[in-house]
C-alpha cells in the first residue's frame, strides 16, 4: 500500500496528480493529508478503512498544499480559515470528481479530498445487493404515485447511492422530478436539483414550499433533519406526491419513532409512509481467496437462533495478492419494510412500541441481522463483519436480541472481558482469530458486565438459557 515518491526528481504537480489518480483507481473514497511535526502523512480510505499511503517531507509540504488549493479553486493566501473546493478533471484517462476540504489545525493545514464515485449509483437498483424478496418490495414501493419512502442508515452506509439509483429509475419524461439537496452529490440529466444555501435562507423547508408550486410528481429531499422538513414532507406526500428522503436512524421501528418525535401527527404519518429501507455496508469477501471453514459452536447457535438453519460450513478469508486483507469492495445489508394497513392502523392508534415491533416483524420483514447472515451463507461477507456492523441489541425481532448479545459474552470470543471464572465453552484455539480479527471488532464485542443475577450463576450461560430467560421476563 505504501508509495514512495522521489520528491527530489518529480515535480509536486505530478505527485499530486499521481496521488489522486492512484487513490481513485484503488477504489478509495477519501485521501487525507495529515500535518505532523516531522512530516506530512497521507492516508487513503478504502472500503471504510484508512490505510497509510505515503509520507511527504516538511520541505515539500507547503508546495503540495498550495498545489491542491490552486486546482480546487481555493484562496492560497488564506491558511487560517477552513475552505471548501472541488476538482473536476480527466487525468491519465481517469475521470475525477473530487470535493476538497481544508481546515487549519494546530499542526498546520489538514486537507481531505473526497472522491465521488457514481459507478454504483449508475448501475441500477437491481445491482444494490437487495435480496430477491427485498427487491420486490422496493419495486412495489417506488411504483406508488404518492407517499413517503425513506432510506435510513448512519453516515457512509450508501444511502445516497440507493436514493440516486431509485431516482434514476423514476426519471422518465412523464414525471417532473425535483430534488433539494445539501450538497448535490451527483447531477442527473432530466432532474431539477436544488442546492440548499442556508446563508441566504434557502433551507430544505423554504425550497420545499416553492417546489410544491412547481407541479412536481416526485420530490427527493436530501435528508430529513428537522421537524419543519418532516412536516412538509408528510404534507407533500398526502397531497399526491411521491417523496423520497433519507433519515439518520438504524431500522424501521426507530425511523417511525424518530418521525413521531419530530411531532409529525400520527394519522398523517400512518397514511403517508409507504416504505422504509434501512441499510449498512459490510466488507465483501474477496472471491479469489475465500475458503470454507467449519462453523464453531457460537456460529452454529447464531445461525440456528436467527435463521433457524443448521450451518456447518461458512466462508472465511485468508487474504491474497488481489485484496491484501481478504476483502474487496462492499455489500449492502438491508431491512425493507413495506407498509400495510395493519401497521398504518397501529401507528394511528398509538399502539405500544413492543406491539408495533411485533406487527412490523411479523409482516415478513427480515432484520439487518437476518439479511446479513443470509449474505454470509451466500459467501458474500463474514460473520465478523455482520456482528461488527449490526449491534445485536438493535436487532428488533423480539427478546432474541437480548439473548444474543448476552450470549456473546459467554463464548470464547470475549471470555477475557467477563468476570466469569468458570470453564469456557469448548472451542478450538485456532478458531479464535477468525472471529476477533481486528480491534474494532473487539470493541463491538466487549459486552458490559452482566447484570446481578447473571453473576451469581456458577456456569456460563448458554444462548438458550438467555433466550428462555428473556422470553419469560
Ligand atoms: Zn483475496
């Protein structure tokens, strides 16, 4: 991964070009230029993870920063205030569309270049990794003439890619499609895209009010962040428009609750919601070096409990020349909820959360955990990736969630972090690294001390103990 540049011989202009093109070809999403005391460090983010890329001596640092500022249209004499810029160019046959940010830190200016990559957004809804069942639900919800469709997930989970893919499918000559975004990430021909500008008062809410006077069919709102926007979105959808937006929540149930917290009236929300697509991105197994391995006891129980399947073998990874660490690219894991009358009535009536949860997950919704584990079975990703991404306590299918989370603390994976001194469950030593492969995984797996009555147990709790216990309670 590390690159050496001969700064004595190669002009800084060429070094900067080479870094941008090379990072883009490697599939990086961001390039970081970190000012340190001794030198400037360059890192690139690939599949969500930062890697060291190169070091720049302090004697070159100033020229390199100046060069980036010039080509991204920044003021090179300003170094005390943050600046934003952009680069659009074709270099060495590679199309580059870059957003550049510069901020002053106590060590000097730090630059981050975001590499925008539309290849996924342009490839179509069918390539986004939806299961067959979820794909059908998505097609059904986007075929409605009005209502709200929400794509939810944390930052960097591919929400924009999903929204842009859907927009392109809806972009026909029969439809007036208008968006209000912050920022406009990708220009789509035939769609009217509005960039918000809060400095002059062009907010999501003000733009939306005007859009409604523009005879729209389909409205895309970059993100629902506040009550005002949420309310206008709901109003727009019940007056005959299809509204597409994103919201920063992690699953269907939390999304409904967030909107209710935003003081959207229950009956309006109930009649306007058409569908919720929640997603996370997992690293995809490299097809060149993935190999099958026997499932360990914990994995067997996980598949049995969550999917009701007996699984003896799953894919794992060793890493090869092609991929380095065993993964190449990423795959989306989804939870797709298509609203039915029963769920609408329940929301309208203000039903209790646990009752609503039962209704939602009885309507044929696969949770993120279920979809993720299915993708493990398909050899697309690993159990480690799925567990790392999906906090088990967020998995909403009833009391199982609690059992799974607590049961984790009693497997060999985390036995060093629990206070339990009893014999650990039988598990071969060499299987351990396959589960906890990196520190971030470890962090997710560290379970807080079990509650009091658990500590009085003189043997490790099994998954079944916990499921039984939590169902009885
Ligand atoms: Zn590989």
